[in-house]
């Protein structure tokens, strides 16, 4: 395993003083991890250095052709002062899935986790301690070849930055209002919907802007072919509780294989609940809502963990869910997941990785 060189900053930043106002993605720690890829040499020169801008050629391919991927994960401070990661192996495995689709050289997953551990320890004083806060970890890879021409990059940078964060949505754990998108398409099978790459999020901006103007927090995407099957929310996978069945859209190449999603499925099954991964039409959901069989709905993701959905708007159809309140399954999942993540509950699945 390569040695990671560490250069500590001589000019530490002022840390946020009010952890209740961290928000999400507003502050960044003193250091970052950086590693280079050059064709013929592979990934090399791993280092932790003071947080600073990258110097890019104006012709850098990431700026023109979008060859980049990223991940999202968190470090959690326990009540005893320890530091935990949550399923980092799944995030690094998914990063390599994205790499393969975007013709980016594979990373050594075990080494990447070690780099993240060392970076978190260097900046451990930035891990917030207030209830519901954590240290967000953003690994990302981008092409830096100075070439205006479409081909896979021969020179790339792998970096990791850290950000102390609170709740992702302003609503916190209060239910969010979701706008079902009918006009725009984000991804289709065979495309890049199953990867974490900036292009997927750029494709969502127009619909998100329109949802914001209509007073809705997020967009629920339908399939790009028939425009009737539910896929995912812009920043979350989704679950619907209809009768006694918990349903989440099946992974068919156009939605992200969420780490929190797979964790929710495992926990629900461990409780003996009926969980289905299948195609689910928006009409089926609307019918269930009209008939009083839609008991609750929620999103899952690293940023928000569990985000209950209090209302769906599909065209002229408005569907209030559970009287706009968090449902018992959503609440129990949130309590169990965050309990495991912060080390407050036993981890029967072996998901957490102790750094300190």
C-alpha cells in the first residue's frame, strides 16, 4: 500500500461556532486528500494537503465533457468520543461502478478507505458533536487532460474533501413536499442514471427549479420511456408503504443503488416486514392514496438519512400522506439507522467502521 504524505496547514480556518446553523455543504475543513493518475504510471502520489483551489488548464476535459464521478458518505462522532464510518466499502465499490461506466481507471477500494480514515483523523476536530450533525465526506475524480476532444482521459485527479453538516433539508425530519415530474427526463436504462456523476444532477436542475417555484422541496422522477413508473427523487431513493407492503423501485440501470436504500431494505426485512423491489407506477400510488391504502412514504440517502414525504403533487392530483406527518416506519428506520451510525445502538449487521 502506498504511503500517504501529510502536509499540515499553517493557517487553520475558523471553525463554525454555532453547530445548529451548519446547514449542508457550507463549510470545509483545513485539509484534503489528493492523488494523481497518469497513463502508464497509474494512481500515484497520494497526499493530504491544506485545502486549496485546484489549478486547471482552461482546456481541462472535465470542464468540457463532464468526465467526473463522486461519492457521498459521513463520519460520525460517538458519545464516547470515537469516530465511525458507515459502510465505506459500499461507497468505494459504487465509485468503481461509476468509474467503469465513465471510462475512469479503477481505484484501490481498500486504499481509498485508508486515505479517508487518515484525512478524517487529520481534521477530526472539525467533526461536529451537536445532535444530528456529522462530517460529510465527498470523494471525487475528474479528468484534467488539456485537450478539446472527446475521448477517455489519460490524466485525472482523485480527491476527498470534508464538510461539517447538519440536516440536508430545511425541514429536517419533518415531512417534505415532492413534485412528480411529467415533462423532463433525467435518465434511462443504458445511460448513466445508476452512477454518481455530475451530469445526472445537471439534468435535474430545470425540473428542480420549477418545483421550487411551485413550493415543493424535491422532484420525483418517472421513467424516461413510458413516463409512468417511479424511479427516484433527485437526492434520494424512495419507499412507499401500501397496505402491509413496503415498496421501492427496482434497480434497472436508471437509478442509483443507494447505500442507505440497501440498509433500509436489510433492516426492514430483519423486522419481518414485507419488502418489495419492483416496478411501481405513479398511478398505483395515486390509486392507493385515493383509497386510503397509502400509509406513508419516505426517501433514503446519505445526506438526509430518512426524509418522510408528506405530500406528492402529480399534475392536478395532490396526495397528502399520513396527514403530513412522519409515519411510524419512517421514524423507526431513522432512529435505528442513526442509532447505528452514531454508535448509540448495537450494530448487528457489522456496517460501522471504527476509526478511533
